[in-house]
C-alpha cells in the first residue's frame, strides 16, 4: 500500500536500533522479564473468556427477567437475543479499536472516536431523515414513511459521520497538524450540532428519535447489522495492526517519526480513515454510545504494557466486553423496562475516570 510504511513495518523497532551493552553487574544485565506478547495473549484470552460468559448472560436476559430454558425460548433467542448480544460485542469492539487509534494518533489519553465530528455528523443525518420522514408521512402514508425511516436511518447516520470527518479534514487542510485537526473537529461538531438543533426546532417530531439515537441503543441490532459490523471489523482490525508501528513511531515525537522515513500526513490520513470507518459503522448501528472508546484503551494500559499492535486488538476486546456488559445490565436492571445502553456506559465510564482521577491526585 505505502512503500515507506511497508519498509517501516518490516524494520526492527527503533528502540532496538542502538545496541549498548551494560556492565555485567548492572541491573539491566539481569535476565529479561517475561515477554510482553505472552502477557497480551493471556489478557486477550481473559477478555474473550469474559465476553463468552457475558454472551451466555445475554442469551438468558429477556424482558421478563433471566431464563435458562433455551429449548423453549430458542425462536426468541435466535431472532432477537443472539444477534443483539453479538452486535453489542461487535459495536463495542469497533469503538474500542477506534478509541485506541485516536489516542495513539493524537498522543492524548483523553482522545475518543468522536473527536473529529463523527458524532455530530451522525446525529445531524438522523435528525434530517426523521424530519423528512415526518414531512413525507403526510403525502405517502405513515406505513411507507416508517419503512423508509428504518431503511434510511442507518445509512444517514453513517453518511453523516463520514461527512463530519470529511469536513474536519477539509477545514484542517489534511492531517499534517494534529492540534489544528482537533480544533477543526471541535468547530465542526459545534456547527453540526447547531444545525441539528435548528432542524429539531422546525420539526419537533424528530426530537424523540434523536433522543433515542443520542442515548444509544442495542435493541435494534439484528443479523443484518451483525453482518455489517463483522465485515468492517474484519477489515479495520488487520489494517490497524499493520500500521500500528506508525503509532509506535509517533510516541517518539514528530521529528523522530519523520526521520525514520515515514510520510506522516499520508499515514495519518489512513489511520483517520480507519477510525472514521469503525466509528461511523458503530454509531450507525447503535447510536452514540458514550465512553466505550475512551475507557477501553485505559483499561488495557492498566492491565498490561504493550506496544500499539497488541494494544489495538486488546482495546477492541475490552470495548466489546464493556458494551456487552452494559447491554446485559440495561436489559436486566428494570426489566421489563429497558435502560438506554449509552446511559449506562456513560455512568460506568464517568465513575471509572473519576476513580482514576482520585488515584492520580493521591499519587
């Protein structure tokens, strides 16, 4: 794809480029600690095992409480619970992957997948479709308008998310200056949010649908949604792994990464495209699920110290487990009523960051 990226991916790590032998009695001459890949594999197995246990809980959690009579409930499980459980994990995995890319790309642990205007763009797309559906319902009938809404909401959210990122890139004139890119994302988010509010003011019937979208929901995930999520994750995860060494180079700084022969603007653009694809797909299927993309990489960093390659994949597994746990809790806490899954992730993520803040202040 990129010759400079291929050469960099095949080259040894920059940190190993200088071979300095310490004295025999120096602590650095002691036997090396267990390799990080083993730790990453172990924690990956733990996260996947946790996801498996949560998946069993997701298959049992229903509107009337938990039921383990899978033989009698099989039709319900196959039609609703199974795709929703799988879709929740896949959506969280995409958000966790996009969050890890964002934090590595901007070298900021507070970066999240929604920084570049994707959230505001997706919200605007949904509001426009809802407003158009309400207006068309007077002419083509409510049933036809409802069918068009179900067909168009996912596409509108995805197109709006990509439009927000595209406008951000255009305003920042590419990815050459990360700070300007972040500021452009903030500006685009504010402007698109203002347009969404204006459309909602003109068409009040779009307010309820926008509220459901903003709070996030996994209740509409079906097998078709799972197929889309699997396809995007299967494309994004290997590409992110392939270009993870670019994020490792960025840790050393802009000058050091450029000295390695990397064309940073082009490689940043590719990583931004991956982040936008993962975020746009997740948002289009489940709405704005808060804090998963921000918290998942933090959890991985507290578990194990790894380079960006394992970090990206572990963040995906962590994000999937987080959203799946929130989905099971959303179905179970107030059954038969259901809480918005984005509300639970926001509460859990906020509590986690507050805990980290208190520990940091004590330290």
